[in-house]
């Protein structure tokens, strides 16, 4: 009789100790022994690391991501909050202007909350929890060179570590290496056809500077301040103030082609004052910078449709930014990473990891959360000049007008705002925008006028004074 107790436990390799890679490792650990292959040496504490190019910029985890974090790693969000992170209410603890230049009222009735902290803190809390799992092993300072196997099955990974090359074998290899993934070339090397790609690039440049929270703002629950760019007015310019742990503000400014911010420290506040609404610049006048300005241009939306390939090898799955990278301004990358990992875990609950066809099922399951985030990002960015090879279709233009109207309704109706945030937070599909919660206020009211400016309380403005 077969002894189940002595059966070999499946093995998995995850390329990259990114947030996607760590979420994937957690999801896989219930079904396999997991080794995370990371080219860098990870820091011991909440410190910057080279392999996260967007880490210095503002990061917000939407409520759909917060819920996914808690399902994957119960206690993770509590860890972040215990070390200074926050769970502000959307929109109650925010001062936010939509892309159509409408200011949201600060309704407090909706249950949606963002997780707000530095990326360094989030990554540290995440890897501390994941790597404490005895089923997960970290293999650092190892560079993934390519896949082993053939067009029908991937059997492992070629890596370089300690100046030598070797092969690590596994039942499943997961590519979580991010925007720089070599998965398309690796699959081509195995004899598989090219993957279809789509790219929508609004030409956004980000510039970020860290500040000491001015005045007495560190002692109060100072709101997030967000001025979003308007695609109808190219170049689009916007920015965000993100109060984080340690009595600091992360301030990220953004501009599309012809209106980009620079790395010049002397021009940073002037750029903020030059936005359609100068509230961010005004709040920075008395703030003390804590470092240089950091810029990035790697902000294009790019999607690879691996799930649509006619042939797919067993033993290989691609996740995260390697599948779809989004313009970071929308803040959906971390939420999609966690939701995709949940989809992998749920699929493996009913399908053995080593069964034929499992990798393809995982690939298809993992991209389901991608679609909603992709449509939200591209639905805005496609309207910037030169963003895409073809202009928006009539249907895309109609949907964009409908979303603008939904935003205008949600900005002054808490009922409609709840429906809007369900979609924006990636908790519900876009069809939620056509529910009675949105359509009734849209068609019948409210008649409350839109706000003439940012809903920043006098006490909050005064707290920012030096």
C-alpha cells in the first residue's frame, strides 16, 4: 500500500523576492516547498533595495489589496500599522481631486480603507512574515539565466551564483521578476511562439522627494492630498502628499510629455505650485526636505497575454509586473499582485501542483485580477497624445465619459461613492458602476453643488505652517 506520509512534497522556484514573488511563495507554500531566487542581497530592516525601482515613490494599497493581504498573510497589515503605517478612510481622510478636476467630498460612511506607509516598511514586514515560514527558503545573490526543459514542460531554472552556473530543478517555476522579465525570450528559446503584447504609454515622469512633516502635522491624522492629472488637458500634471511613518511626507509629482518634472531640487516646489490647484505646493512651503529628488520614466502600461498563447508548458507560470505593469499613479500593482497570488492558492486547493495542465490553469486564474486594473489604467492613459498606436475606440470614449459622470456623482453622493470605490479598489467588477447605487443618484440627484476647491480644513492648513 502506498504510504502517503512518505510521498515527496512538490517543489517550486519563485524568481524574485519582490512583493509579487513573496505573495506567490506564500500561496505556493501550502502545496509545495518553495525556494525564492533573488539576485540581490535583501536588507535586514525597512531599508531601500535596488531591485524595487519604484520604491522611493508614493505607494498606496487600495482596500481590495488590504483584504487580499489579510487573506494571504493574516497579521501582515497589523504589523505595518504597528510600525507606523496607517489605514485612512477613503475619502474621509483624503483631499482628492479626480482627473476630471472635481474634488471629492470627505464622506466617512464608506468602509474602504487604504494602507499607507513607505514601500521600505511594507516590503520589510512582508518578507519578515513570508521568510519565517519553514516551507519557504531564500536563495540570494543568484541570477536567473533561463529555463530548462522543452516546449511541453519546464523542469527548472539555470542560475548563476558565486561565479558559477548551475541548474535548480522544480515541479513549478514562477517568474515574478517584474517589468524586466525575460519570460517571452525564455519561452521562445524553448520553441514556443511569441506572446502578444500591448503597450499604452502616457509618457509620465515621476519626481519624488521626502520631507519632514511640517508644523504639527506629524501629531495629527493629516490627510492624503492628491491632485490627479486631467487627460483632457495635455500635458497632464499631478501630485500626491503621502504622510508616512517616522513623521515624514513622501511627495510625488508627475507630468506627461511636455510637462515632466525634473530632478532639480530648486524646481520641485515651483512645479507643485504650478499644478491646476496649488494646494500641494502651498503645503510644502514650510516643509524641510530630507534628501534629493528621485525621478523615473518607467511608467508605461504594458500587458503580455500569456494566458492566450495556444501552447503553454507545464511547470511554468508568470505573475505580477511580468504579466502586466501599470502606470504607478493608479496604485494598483500591489493589489493585483496579492489578488493574483490568492487566485493561485485557490486554484491549487482543487488541483494538484504536479498534474498535467496545472500551470496553464494557474496562468489563466492569475490574470483575472489583472483585467480590471488594466481597464482602469488604460481607460485614462489612452487619451494622452501618443500613448497608444491607435486612438481610443468609440466604445472606449463612451465608457470614459460614463466614468467621468460616475466620478462626478460619487464626489457628492456617499451611496454612489461606495459603488465607485468598490471598482476603484478592485473589490468588485466594473459592472458595479451600473448598479442602482450609482444609477439612481446619477439620474435623480443629489443636487448638492460640487466643491469649489480642496476640502482641507482650516485646522489642517494651520497645522502645516512652520
